[in-house]
C-alpha cells in the first residue's frame, strides 16, 4: 500500500515508518521538524520520501497529488499537555486546523483511510479502572480536548465523505528515540539521567501509576489498523499500571546506578492510577502488547547507552 505518515520524523512516527517499510509498504513522510517536538532528520528512514512541511500548509495538496496515499497514518501534532495549556490557540491550530487541512487533502486525493494517533488524555480523571473504549471522555487539558475533537471530526468525515478511520488511544508510550529533554516521557528522562548520573525529579509520592506501552507495539497497532478496525476507536496500552517508584528501582538495577531524587508536589491534572483494558484491540484488531515493561526498559536503556557512547 501507499502510506503517508505525518509526524514520521518523530518518536512514534519514525517507528511506524520502520514497521510499515518492513511489512513492504511504500511510505512517504510529512513532518515540519517543529522545534519543540521530538522530530529529527536522524529518525527519517532512508527508503521513505520525506517532505519537510507543516500539516497546515496549502501545499500539502501537492504532496497528496504526487504520492496518492491510500492510507494516512496521522501522528503529527502539538503533543505536549503543558504547551497546550500555555498556548491553547497554537494547540488548536495544529491539532484541529491541521487535521482539517489533512482531511480535505484526503478527500481530494480519494485516500481510503486515516489512522489517527489519539490519546489516553481524552479521558481525564475517570471514575472506574480499567479504562475502556466506552469510558466517558472528559479531557482535562486543551491537548486532550483537541484529540477528542479530532476523533469527532473523523467520525463526521467518514459519514460525510466516506473516508474510513481508526482512532488509536495510546497509553504512555516509551522506547528508543523518545526525547529525554521533554517535559513528559518519564522513562526516557529517567534512563538518560541514570546513565548521565544526574538527579531525577519525582512528583507526588511516586506511587502514582501509569500504563506504559512500548513504541514498537504501538507501531504495530498502526500497521494492523491500515486494514482493520474501520470506524472504531481502540485503547492501545499494556493493560498494567507501573509506579514511578517502580520505574526508578528497575532503572537503578539496569544501569547499576542510584541517582539523587528531587521531590516535587503533584502536578496539575496528574492522575493517581491509570491502566487500560485492551480487549477490543485484541479481538477486533488482532493487537496486543508483546514487549513487557522489563524488556522494554532494557531495550530503552541499551538505546540511550549506545547513543551516549557508553
Ligand atoms: N508519546 C506518547 O506517550 C503519546 C501518547 C498518546 C498519543 N501520542 C500522540 O502520538 C503522536 C506522536 O507523538 P510523539 O510522542 O512521537 O511526538 P513527537 O514530537 O516525537 O512527534 C510528533 C512529530 O510531529 C511533527 N510536527 C509537529 N507539528 C507539526 C506540524 N504542524 N506539521 C507537521 N509536522 C509537525 C514534529 O516535528 C514531530 O516529528 C502525536 O500525535 C501524539 O499526540 C503520543
């Protein structure tokens, strides 16, 4: 298939590109290499055609004309909760107006389907665990709101123009190529700090749990959604919660180092317990997480060790 990956120079998008090319698909990438994002030319697969372009750009039409993508995997986004709170207008420009530009291009080029990277952030604080696709979505940040609005645009667009979609709601994605200097991505930040012997910050009491899913598993969910899960949303996560303290302990073992901990209060919007029920993805998409946290942490530490030349 001909697949266009937006955000394909970024952390998750570059793994999606690798997985698609390995499976024999013809891949092109649109990515603006936004200075506050995790995109880099180092991540761009040599077999993919690369367009440095903003998804809001009118010239996106020309990329569609040239590439004639049958499916678009849409990962380009303003991806930070903090930036979305500080600059909600910018967040909506990229995540909503950019999506609409992309949808219009899809319609004009007769693209068949869009696979959308949504987020657990669309749920906000929920009353019951685990989170499923039917759990009420009440986002608590502009970022979560624009992701939820995007899901609704996809539903509307399918009804109005026949463009199929699948929305993949990721838990906390981690693994190689994640930016260790961002405000989120605790595993990348910790792995890097442990190897550099730098202190780490632990907010709240460190017992708050999140559902961490390895990036190659997430990439495989995009591959499966090229053909499966039409018109549906799926939770893509490990199904298990892990605490920040547990991450600290395991990374200390893996790196043979114990770094100083700086304690900090709970951050606004932080949720104490999160994990997902991914049965629907297993039954309807044929997807489940294959890399457990222990193995994923090892692979992540190995990646940062090599990157730092240690
Ligand atoms: N990392 C996570 O845990 C997580 C969880 C849920 C959902 N997501 C979603 O997955 C997707 C990928 O996230 P990521 O963690 O790989 O982030 P990332 O910053 O590494 O990747 C996003 C890419 O989009 C590009 N981009 C940003 N604005 C753009 C624009 N206006 N036009 C074109 N390209 C633009 C960036 O240059 C970057 O390469 C995002 O949609 C994000 O919201 C991520």
